[in-house]
């Protein structure tokens, strides 16, 4: 019967076939009890179909919101590629929203099978979840790689790696963005230390070359170097404790 066909395959064509069968039976005044049963069955099917469509819409709405967040992430990453300090807090808030939506989508997928959502829709939603999870794994790997740079003292290598990271900001999650900020701070700190070291070496060489300068200037520079954790060349200590001590004793 049309009811059995609709029960086996709840598609729109089978629904229309059942409605036509009821209409024909109604016009011919045939099978009144079966017509009542068919109408109840059809109403039950419509309610079930409405619930399925509502659940499918929930799945698609969550998927659209996730895709919108991903698009927002790419735009902000591009705009903020030169300022990870500003980008990191925004990305952390975006990630929190994404976590909530992803959890809701997973829960809705768990319910989808029970509610009779078609396999194509479920496959599409599952693909979105898997794509997000792959992205998370890539972000975790990026963070591990960046954290390894915190032990690097070579400023040039750090700068090069920072440039590479800025070229693909969309690959960096909140943790990696935070690490990127730490690396940027380290690069700035190391560059400042190198600048101070060069200044110290220039001043020391100038003081040593100045015949009118006594060891007090070298000692002063040495004290400044120690306070800034700078490296004092060994020859400076030799100068301080060398022949100049005889001049001071006279």
C-alpha cells in the first residue's frame, strides 16, 4: 500500500502518492477506516518530517556560524599580521565562540541519526567537524614549533621564523599567537642587548685609545656593563689592573 511505501521510503514523492490515494478513496467513498488510518499516518509523517527539517536547519545554522567565524579569523589574521599582540586576545575570544559552536554541532550530529536526518546532510556536517579538528591539530603543531624558538639565541633566525609565521597567521591558534608574542618580545630584547653591547665596545675602545683617559673611565664602563649584563672583553680587565696602576700610585 501507499502507507507501507511511505514508511519504507519517506520521500516527497511517496507522500504525494499517499495523499492521492486518500483523495481517490474519498471520492469513491471506499475504505473509510483505512482512510482514517492513512490520514493519521500522514499527519504523523508530516510532524516527523517537520522535526527532521528543523534539526537539519539547526545543523546548517551552526555550520554557517562556524564558517563565518573561520572567515572572520582569516580577515583579522590578515589585518593583524604585523601586530600579533593585538590579534591574540581577539583570536582567543573567537576561539571560545568556535569551541561552543563546535560542541553544539557535535551534539546535534549525535541526535541527527536518531531523528532521521538524511545521510548526505550528516556527511556534510561531519566533514565540517573533521576539517575544524584537522585545523586544530595543525595549530597545535605550529605552537610546538614556535615554542622551540624560545630557546634560540640567534636573533637573525628568530626574525626569519617570525616572518614565516606572519605569512600564515591563519595557522596560528591562541596558544601559538601567545608564543609568537613572547618571541617578538625576545627579538626586541635581544636586538636592544646587541645595540648596548656594540655601544659598550665602542666606548671601551675609545677610552683605551685616549691617552688622556685613566682607568677610572674603563672601570665606570665595566660597572655599567655588569648592571646591564653585558660582556666585557678580557683586555679591559688587563688594562684596568695593568700599567695605569703605577701612574695612579705616583
